[in-house]
C-alpha cells in the first residue's frame, strides 16, 4: 500500500495544499514548526478520521474556517482508491459532513462504513496502522529508556496481542455451531448413500459396453457404403464429361447456325440501307434547289446586289455596330430615368415617413400623459404596500424578542439540533439491536438452564462454574432496557426542540425575505417619483418635434415633383431610340437569313458526297460478310460429321445408373448416420450418469471426510478455551523470535563495521547487545546517537513484523520516520541513510516518507518536498522540488 496524492483545504495550518507522493524515498523538509507532521496527519485523518491523530474534529479545522476538506488517493493490492472527508464546524461542535471512499469494487459512504472498509483492506485499525507505519517525533529513544515491564507493555501494544478472552467466548459459540453443522452434514451424507445405491443398480458400465459395440458396427457399415458411393461418383463424373462434350459440340453447331443466320440478315439489311441512302441523296439535291430559290428572294429584300458572303458579313458588322450604339443610349437614358424616378419615390417616401413620425410623436405625448397619471397612482399604492411590510416585519421581530435565540443563530441552532437528533436516533437503534441480541442470548441460556444444562458449555449444570453468569446476563438486559428508555426520552425531547428550532429558522428566512422586499419597494418608489418630472418635459419636447417634422415633409414633396419631371424627359428619348433600333434589327435578321441559306446550300452538297461514300463502304462490307458466311457453312458441316450417337446413349445410361445408386446410398447413409448419432447420444447419456455417479462418490468421500473432521473439531473446540489461556505467551515467543531475527538483520547492516556482534531479545522483551568479544551490554550503556539508531532499527524490525506478519503475508504500508535525526550526530546520520536504503531495496518497502529539518537527508531522497510557513499569515504551504534544477543551482553556486 502506498500514498499517491494528498489534497486539503483549511486543515490545521494549511489553507490549501495539494501534494503528489511517488514511490521510493520522499523527504519532507522544512524548519521546525513549519507544518511537516501535519501533512502526515492529514493522510492518517483521511484513512481513519480523528481517531488516527488523537484529536477532536474541531482541532483539525483551520482557525477561522467553517469547513475542512481532506482528499487522499492511494494504491493497494493493484487497485486505485480515492478518499474524501469534509468536516463542518459551524455549530456547537464539529461534525463529519461528507465521508466517501471510491474503490474498484464500488463506493462506500459514511464515516463508519469507510472506516470499516479501510480496516478490511489494510487489515489494520487506526491504532495498528499508526503504530506500525509511524515512528513519531520525540519517541526515538522511548523503547530504549523504558523499564523492562514498560517495554513489554509497549511492544505488546505495538504487536497487537490482547483480545484472547473474546476469542475464548467465540470458541464456545463455535463448539455449538460445529455440532449443528455436523448433524446437517451427516444428514446430507445419508442422502448421498441412497443416491449412489440407486445409480449402481442401473448397470451403467454394461449398458455403455453394448452401446459402444453397436456404434462400432454402424460406423463400419457407413464406411463400406461411402466407398461404393465414391466409385459410383467417379462413373457419374466420366459419363457427365462425355455428355458435356456432346452438349458443347451441340452448342457450337447452334452458335454456327446463329452466326450464319445473322450474316445473312446483315447482308440483306445492308443492301436495304444502300437503297435508302440512294433515295436520301435524291432528296438532298431537291432541298438544295429549294434553298437556292429562297436565297435569291431574301437577297432581293436587302440593299445588296449579290450573295457574296464577305459583303454580307461586312454589312452585318455595320448594322450590329449601330444597334450597339442605340442600345447604349437607351441604357444610359434608362438609368437616368430610373435615377430620377427613384429619387422622386424616395422623396415621397421620406415625406410620408416624416408625417408618420410626427403623428407617432403626438401619440407618444398623449400616451405619456396617460402613463403620468397612472404612475402617480402607483406611487400611492406602493406606499400603502410599504406600510403593510413594515407591520409584518415588526410582528416577526417580536418572536425573536420573546426567544433566547437571535435570528442570526436560528439556522445554526436548527442544524445542531437536527444533527444531535440523528445521533440520538442512531443510539436508540444501536441499543435496540444490542438489547434484542442480549434477550435472545438470555432466553437460550434460561432454556438450557431449565433443562439442567450449563448455558455456556451445554454440559450438566452440576458443579458448573458458569451457572452464576446468567445473573450477569439478566443485569445487562436490565441496564440496556433502562438505557434504551432514556435514549428514547432524549429523542422525544430533541424532536420537540427541533420543531421549535425549525419554526424560528423559518421565521428568520421569512424576515429576511420581507426586508429584501421592503428595500425593493422603496427603490421602486424612488425610481418612479424621479421619472415624473422627466415625463412632463418629454411630452412638451415630443409636440415641438412633431411640428418640425411636418415642415420637412412638405419640402420633400416639392423635391419629389421635380425629380418625376426629369424622369419623364428621359423616357421620351428612350422611345425615339427604340423605334430606330427596331428597324436596324429587321435588317440584321434578313442578312443573317441570307448567311444561313448560303451555309445550308453548302451543307447539302457536303451531305450528298458523304452519303455516296457511305454506299461504297457498305458494298465492300457485304463482300467481306459473304466470304465469312461460306467459311461458317463449311465448319458447320465438319462438326455434324463428328457426333457419335451410340456413345452418347451409352453415357446417358451409365449416368442414370450411377445417379440412382448414389441416391440409394445417400438415403442409407442418412439412416445409418442417424442411428450412429442416436447411439452416440445414448453413450453420452450413460457417460453423464457414470460421471454423476463418480461425482456423488467424490462428494460422499469429501462429505464423509468433513463429518470425520467435524467429529474431531467438536472435541477440539472443547479444549480451545483452555488453549487461549496459554496462547498469549506462545504468540509473544513467536513474535520475539521473528522480531529478534529481523532486528539482527537490520542491526548487522547498521553496525557492520563497528564492535557489536548481535542482539538478544528474551521472552520479556529484555534487550542485550553483545560486543565482538562476547561481552554483553545493556542498551542504556550505548551512546546517545547509538541508542537512537538502535531504537530506529528496532522500530523498523517491528514495522516489518507488523506489516509482513509472522508468515510474511500482509501488505506493507508506507514507512514514516518523523524527525529521526534529533538524537543523531553526523556520523550516525550516514548509518540512518543506510538503514533507509536497506528498507527500500532489501526489505521492499515501496514508499518511505522521512520528515526532517536536517539538510543531510535531502541528498538521499528520491523526491524532495519543501514545507514553509508564512510569518505574516502563520499558514503553511508545500511544494515539490525539481531535483535536476536544484542540482544545477548548487553546481552554479
């Protein structure tokens, strides 16, 4: 398990902080009192709440703040986790407003659910986690300087030995449970014996042998028929090939007949086409003569004396140039007419707009006069509303004068009472659950006692030391009933208090709303009164503007009349030009017709020559077709002579016989395969029953073994209570042996070049250091630095023991050293660095956090975090240090 990121707001001396923590060795560096340890406490607080830091919720919220939020991201067992805790400190006492744990398996909400889930994940409660992972500041020499008895208690606490009495009671419950489970398993064993006997009577293996014999015979018959079918298929293939060859030749003969018919038809069609071309040539000659006649008549209507194409083109150019001049003049005059017409329309529109604006201003002035009277009436109404609000405010303020709570504290009081009521209701639920369990336990004990049996062990009551305990059970039930009655009375009292607090809170909200409404009404009255005088001035201004707009409208109408007159003059010029342009267009059309007729006459002569050439080509094409027709007729005769009708008939017969046999074989094969499938299915069913029988036998064997074990376990559970009496000593000894081994591994690294050989740790946790010459030393005889380093080695060994467990199976949390160099000189700091490297590289601690003000530790860090406190605000802030930039700066210095 390792921390990935910690973020906090208003936590202790931090207003705002966000820090990413990577694997490896991270040194959190800063002056004493700068807030380094508070970063670690934030991590513990996120995991387990205020219990992990031995403080109340009020103590974690920054002075002057209402809320505190801490978020922790951590990795564990290959999963990513995110924890959020928010504390609210606005009432009489601080409360947890939010506690959410997001895991790969789902989200957990609520402080209890989160604490329970974190304890399950890490297999440590808050005390065990902190004791295991955290070597606190100022406790470096605590274990060394303690007496033997105190050291024994401290190490027992660290190693979590203690709940053995609770386990003894659980053993008694387990014995009763084992008996119940054993009887259930015996009943199930009897059922399995009956099921096995029923299946053995069916003779499953004999049935399986008979079915497998039938399957073998059926498979052999299928293979024989399949071989004969392959021979028939070969015969069918050969006959089919002969028939396909015959069909191919028949298709070739059919293709030749089709080709011959096609060539004959093409020859006939081409000859018909030649006749049609001949007729078309005659028609074209007639059309050319008619066009020449029309050309002479059209030329007579022009001012030309001959149909010369060059002279026609020259005259057309002259006429088109004159047409363009006339069009240009028409366009110019059109633009001029349009301009004057648009100007006239614009001036007329402007005049109408000015008239409309003048009328609108008069209407606006009239409306303002009406609105002015309504505004004066509204002001009077709002003053009446203001008086009504003042009366309501005075009535509500009287409620707070009669109460011992002012309006500012009404909401906080309601929230505090609601929180207290929730806790009281939760306490009632807890007491009800516990009372129900105690009553059930007492009822069972009294039943056993009435039967003459001990209520704890179930043995005869004679000389039993446990009979008197039933009186204690009754006393506990009575105490719980009294506590439940008191808790219910407290809930009723708090519900009454909550109704009053909610009423006052609602009154405070209503009072705030009325005060806000009063301010709005006052503001509306002031705004309305300030606009009355301006409205009167506005009315006078609007009427003066209406007179000016009417004068401007008359001027615009005069300008519109002048523009319309200029437009009429331009339209007259356009009419004269259009008459001349029409005459020019008629002359152009006649000359264009002359040019078209000249081109048409030439086209007809060209068409005649093309058609004559095409008739010649068609005659040559028909000659080629007649040659190809003779070749195909000869090939058709050759193919007809190659067809052997007797061989074709024999192939047809063989194909039919092979086809009939294949159909019969396929039908038989389908029947045999169906029979084989049915046999295989039956074999599968028998095998399934055999497997079920074997499974029942295995279950029976396992269940019989379980019953035997339960028999033994029932006897052993009776001895379990006595075993827990000696278990603490045995566990302590095992811890001592493992701890001594781990301590010597660490000790040999730290003191490998000194005069010490090893350490002994006895069953009472007494420590003895042996020199190279074999002389023993008490830890108190070591120097101050050696004692501190010795204690750090011991704490690292305890960390390994707690994290790995006796069997080395538990996950390691981060190892946290808080100011480990307090009692170390510079020489021993180097050995401390070796110890840290050993824990990281050899032991495999994924994350080590070292909190220190010592500069000597900075260079050994994989990551460096700086913590500083502002002298003015007394607030801390944290930042990561780029080791590359820091190294470059040091080299530059």
